[in-house]
């Protein structure tokens, strides 16, 4: 059962090489999850009005680049940051940083930072340290994460067999929801104080926790 506190556990996907059959099936399951939650559609809708002309966008945990590809088609200059290698079809015009989120040295180059299903993977201490790196130079932070609630666990447990989700995906989804967020937890742990940041948090019936944070003028 999902309790009041965030619970972090290792995700099984992290123990597999990218070309492992279970990892490939997991990516298929994740595409279905993002579609069902409407995550990519949400980013494509809310991000263009937030990013100013000429601003570069950094996607944390860009993975296979699928969200970035969609945002490129919307005319956004999105670069990727991930420990995985650059996707073969990632356009040369868009940078790909193969680095750890915690150690990346060039956050100051990006006034807009986004993350899809990535922030929940980190402890509160790591998120606080990441927030300290982002706050001096970021103008916009947009995140879509799992909302931590029992209903989300029930919905996924019900739908996962119908989608053909494998054991890796079922385990990691349960772990992700237990490590998700409620209320103003994410902006608070990132140190986005209300005097400096305008933060809006929303949740959806399909299990999404969404944060839009914009630095006040």
C-alpha cells in the first residue's frame, strides 16, 4: 500500500543492459504508460508558451529521446541529458549530454529544464541538491511524475495485464508510484520558494503529478 511518506526502492530496469529483451519490452510498456497518462501531449501543450524565443530546453533523463522528438516537431530547442548513449535519430542540431543528472556541470546554459518520470527516482537529499543547482539560472521547471496514491496502484494493477506489461514494468511501476509526489512536495524539496517562484501543481485521475514552476519577474 502507498503510505504517507515517499519510499525509494531500486528499479529493476536499472540492472539490465539497454538491449536486454526485458528492457526492450519495458520501453514498449513505458510508451503505452506515457500515452495513457497523456504525458507527452501535456508537455507539447504547456511548454511552447513558456519557452521564450532563443531559449534552450534541457530534458533530464531523456532516455530514448521520444519526448524530445515530439517537442522538436513543435519547434522547441530541446537538448537531452541521460546516462544512455545518444539516440541514433537524435538530430545533430540538438545536443545530447551523456552524464549523470547529479554531476552535470552546465545547468547554467539552460533557462528551461523539464523532466518526465525522472524526479521521483531521486531521494529528497538529491532533489534538494539538484534544486540548488537549478535555482540560480533556471527560469522555468516543468515536471510530470507519478502521483503517490493507492488509487494509482490499483489502476495500474488492473490495467497492466490488459496491456501485456512484463514483470519488470509491473515492479517498476509500483516502485515509481510509491516514490511519487503529493501536494507541494516536489517544489518544496527543490527549494522553489513562493517569493521567487510561481508554482502550479495539478494531478490527474490517470496518475500524473504535474508541476509548472516559473520564476517571478
